[in-house]
C-alpha cells in the first residue's frame, strides 16, 4: 500500500521538466520501476497506490495522472485518486508512506517544494496498524483511475 499526500515531488526530475516543456513521455516512463513492479505482480503481490490530491491538479500531479496508465497501471498497480474535498473526517499520517506485508512502514519526508529529504522505517505494530487503517479508509473513498477525471 502506498499513500501519496503531496501536490509536488522531485521538482528537478528531468522527465517531469521535459514533460513541462511538451516532450512526450517514453513508455514506460520509468522502465526500472515498471520492471520491478511487473515482476512482483507476476509473483502474486498486490500493489495499491492512493493519491490524496488538490484540485485543480498541481502541475506535478497532472504529470503523475498522465503517466499513470502507461507506468503504474500497465505494470499492475491499482491506483486511486482522492480529491481533498472528499477527505473530511479522515485521519491519515501527515506524510507519504508505504506499508509492506502489514509489518513494516516506510515514511517519506519531503521539503515544501517536493525535494526528497529522507525516509524512515518503522516495524512498530501500532504504527503499522495505524497506517494500514488510514490507507484503507482513503482507499474506500478514493476514485479508481479509470473513473477519475481531473477538475
């Protein structure tokens, strides 16, 4: 399970900067990521990604939206979008995270402009449970990629 909560990431990413300039995205856009996920999905591992987003979409989230079919979904991920206007009442950690095998969480910390700073791992069962429950709550409200249309 991967929860994304930000409107900006990796502002210096060459792929993103090229897309902003109108350059077409290669398919898959990130071949190493695509192959990694594809191999794991083939082994039977399920990947779910939920993105909590502001509308109208920020330039980076619009880039992610455009890239999602040819990268995430083509590799076998299930992706959903949750506009912030649909999120009142949800309690989620204030940073991005991955939950692995219901026993390990990897938090990602970013600067205000989206620059990656560091990550932190936790195997504390209470933290893992909190993150898994938060993800499931988001997942239930989020809109599947095939049905989501950016505002």
